[in-house]
């Protein structure tokens, strides 16, 4: 009787390993770029075709491999990075497991061309099986070409996203390593078109300009903070430069790009009370620390890291932020800020500004179908207290304005929904955001955006939706693209359009904290009641809360 428990064949083992390490074309780029960095390269070129599904080619000028090393490199757990168990707790390199190349080879057609000390070698594999090994002429370094990724695992290929999404992930990976290694010149090419070129000057700001553009980098300041376990250094944004999400918060631990929500929390703590709660800073922060104080072997793709002394690292990040902002003459002291927070306006935003408001005074309200509610007071610059003579009504001004704008976008045609800019504005986008914009640009045009590709990751904004005329065009587009990237791929066109309408409405609407005049409050109420569903915003949140007479009686114990 054959035993039920059996050893798996080698090709199946490699495919299982590939499933853990190689999730998409960007995973291939990550693993091979890390190998190039570990090989001491000063120039790395990433050439992509078909968003990586057709071809991924990584070329470098590192120290290369001999013929014997090339043969060994495609075997599982072959590595030049570690030799003993002790090395596992003192990792100085980006790669160390020796799984990447054999895992990639098992699900693709792989070609390695490498030269070391004047001797070149070419090795070809298909589905993990060697088809060619020969001497070959080659420049110094290594070039690895991956074709037909997942050709023998169609189920995996089926789960790949749209070309724009996959290219966005690749651009994000290359951008992160260009920032982590400003001394290395990176070039990213997609279907023959250059997307990113970093100079390799050794200056972090130069690398940041290549990735994010000069406009963003102008809003960054340097920070450096020594602490007991190491050093925190890099670039952080002034409080005047923020983003809609955390995608621009980037952390490197010993030059390894990592994700750790505690690092994000520590960074944001440094900005507490300096930026709005729904906005996030831009940061490119390096944590240089003794390798014995971290564990990078907690995830198959090495994208997560654990610290032995997490609290000390978090405190160092927060301190590094505060030190840099104080140095740049930002008012980070709490006493002045607290005074501002508790100061009461000398001119409360009552509707009755011409005379003192007397609560017991009888007021004749002119409530009608056109003016269904009568505003009394704007509370905290966020909620409008109203009444119809029978009930008290609290209106969330942002949610209400969102509903108004969403309905207008749903009804108006493009030619009636566009505000042409007197002076067009330029905006520079990171490669990932550029891919998101490319995937959604036709739908954005439907709602009034006129955006022109100016080359080198720069776009010209010539018009915006008419409902967004009061918004800053550049920030509006940046926030929209960032949110669209977070939403992912919508399979149906109408769902994509609905998402864009929601996002334009959200970013164009009156914000919490915006002061409104009496007439502006009245107009908001009138406009809200002309919408089809005035009780909720496009995201489903209530626009108003009603408190009736019986509820007030209950609250005051009069029942």
C-alpha cells in the first residue's frame, strides 16, 4: 500500500515557493533588483514589455557571476549572502534565502547572461528546466530576462490585474529602490518608453526629484536624529504639504523598503495637531540600526520587519520629525496652539448678526418648499443647526455638499461641466500614479478634466470640472489619482464612473471647518433639497440628523 504522506517532486516544490514569493510581475522586479543592488551595481535598468507579463529584463553593471556560479544560482537555497545560522541574525544584504531565481524560473522562460572577470556565460531555462548553457560575450554585470511569466500556471496568470495596475506596481517598486539607493542610477522603461530615470548622484533629493518631481521636493526638509540604537534620517514634508493617504510615507530599514503600521503611526504622531486629521505627510525616512535589533525573516517577500525595541524606534521617528520642523521655524510649541484651539470667536456665526440672539424670542420662520429649513447657527464650522419650526435639524455641510455635487455630475454634460483654467497648471506624478491616471483619463475627461501628457511624468491641467472651480487644480488631481489607485480596478465602466463622481464630489465639496455666511448656508439647504436623495451623501452617510419635540422632552426628563 502506497503511503498517504509523500515527498513532493522538485518542480512542484518550486511552483509552491513561487506562489509565496512571486505574486505578480512586480515581485519579479523586486527580487531581481535586490540581487543587482547586492551585487554592487551602480547602474540598473528595468525594461518591461506588456506590463511584465510578456517580458521583464533587469540589467546591471555589478560584479557578475562565473559559469559555475550561474549554474548554482538557479538551484533552490543557493546564495552568496549567508553561510551560517549566526548570519541569519546579522543580515547585511537585501536577499538571503536563495529562493528568488529558481522560483521565477519555475513559472517562466528565463535567460541569464552574466560576465565576471572577462568571462561570459548564458543560461536558459523553461519552466525550471535547463535548455542551454554556453560561453557567451557579455558586458560586465548580469542581465536576466524573464519571458511569458506564469505561462505554465494559467490559474495564476488569470489573477493578474489590468496592464495599468501591474505597471503601477512595478513603477512603485523601482521608485522605492531608487529612493533607497540614491547612489545607483535607475532606469525604468515600459514598451520602449522611459518612465523613470534617477541620476545616481548620491543625493537623496536628486532621487526624490526623479520619482516625485521638483514641486513636491521643494516642500521637503532634511531630518537627522541619533538615538541609542541607531539613526533616523531622510526627508519629511512641511505641514503645508500633505496627501490624501499614506502612500507617500516611505520607510527603509537598513536600506530595505518595509511596511510597518507602527512606523506610520510614529511619523504621524510627530505631525499631531499640525496637519488635518484626514491628511498625511510625505516622508522618505531611513532607519539605520544594528541588524541584530531587527528580524527581516518574518515574511516570504521580506517586506515586513520586526524590531526588538519597537517603542524606542517609534519615539526616535517622532522626535526626528519634531526636531526637523522646529529647525525649519515651524510653530510646533503646544502653548500657543492650545490657546488658539480654545479661543472663542468674537463674532459667532449666527444668522442674526444684526442683533443679539435671544433664545426666548419668538421668531417667525418663512419655511417653504423652496426654503424647507431655516439655518440658525454654524457649529464648529462643520454642522449647520437648522429648524423647520417643528424639529431641530443638524446638517453635515461636507456630506450635504457632496450630495449636491454628485447629483450635478450625474446630470450635466461635459461641455457644460468644464472650467477652463486661465493659466494651465503642471503636475508631476510618481510612476504608480501615472499608471493610475492613464487607466482613468478618459473617464476624468467625461467630467470636465482636460489633461495633457507633457512627457517625463509631467501633465498639464487645462480644465477642471465646473463644480471644482474653487479647488486647487493640482491638489485636486493628485488626491483624485491617489484615491483611484487605492480603489483598484473596476470591472464595469459605470462603476468606474460612479467612483470618479464620488471622488470629485468629495474633494470639491465644502470641508469641515470652512466658515459659511448666512446666504451660503441658505443656498446649501436649498440646493440639497433639489437633489433626488437629500438624506444621504454618495457614500451612504447621513447628511442630516433630526431631533423632534418628543426627543427633546425625553432628553430633559419632561416625559
